[in-house]
C-alpha cells in the first residue's frame, strides 16, 4: 500500500460502501468524501488543542 492509497483510503471505502466506483469522474466523489473525513478529524484536533 502506497502513501497515496493510505491517504485516499477513507474516500475509497465510503465510495465502495455506497456502490460508487471510486475512480469514476476522475475521483471527484472520492475526493469530496476525503475532504469531509479529514475536515472533521482536523477540526477535532484543533478543538482539543485550543481547549
């Protein structure tokens, strides 16, 4: 597993769970899910760091 596969893993698994091909439409759907996942993770980290 490469570093890119590791970074894109959450979006790939969500797409597979929804029945969407992860590489369809140039991976934009997978990218959107990755953005949501990492946004939530980094917001939680920032919240903990500030509190």
